[in-house]
C-alpha cells in the first residue's frame, strides 16, 4: 500500500459509514488533517503539528477545510468531506498527514463495529485511494494518507493504512509518526 502520485494541487478526502442500529448510540467518525513544517516534520515524538484541522475547524489560511461533517453517518454516499488545497499551502509546510478517528463514548468503538465504512481520496475525478478499514478493524483511529512537498514545491501522495487505539485528541498528536 504505497502508491505515489506527484504534482497534486487540490485533493478531496471523503468518508462514509452507515448509521448505528436503532436504540444504540450514534457512531461519529471524523477526518483529521495534521500539517507539519519542514523544520518540524512530525517524525519524532517531540514534533507537533503546526495545526490540526478536524470537526468545526479549518486551517488558518483556509487551504484545508472540512466541508461536510456528519455526526451519525446518515445520508447518501459520502457524508463527511475535507478539501486540501495543497498548491495554496505556504512553502513553510512540507507535510500533511490525514487520518480518521472515531469519537469514543462510554465503550470503545472500533472500525469493525461500524457498518459499511469507506474512505475515498481523489483529485478532480481521479481516485487516488479507496479503503474500507477492514485491515484495521480493531482500531479506533487510522492514518490513511500522507502528502509531502519535494524540493521543487510539488506535492506527492502516499497511501498509508496504520491503525491506532486512541481518542481523537491523542491520535492527532501521534498521527505524524505513521510512516
């Protein structure tokens, strides 16, 4: 699972899942993007993202936006969508890591307990990656993609699927170490 695509400009990450069965608490899955500078790439435990975009937020410069945020999975098709305008990101940013986390209630919820999960990453009408989280069914969060800027300023994509067992806040702090 290591496909590279270079020269990316504007990418969409879309997430879908089925609502919880009637009488059970709703499943709330979230797309999270962590942006790193070239001075602090996120490889080491001490590296922190320059900023994180998740539910109810967007990047300070408006280049990464959560366009739709579902808290239940209700709707048709992809319910939650994040847009990353990589070509507009400041040259000081060298890496963006994208992940999915499940909001945790009283009992830990893992991807295997959420029906019909799927994520799609695309540029324009070209699908770069699709996944259903079956490989990380016992995880509560997963890194799904890494975008890196090369010396010429072009962005490259690498598909990753690495599971984590943490809440969204802890996951956002650790997700940069997924390589």
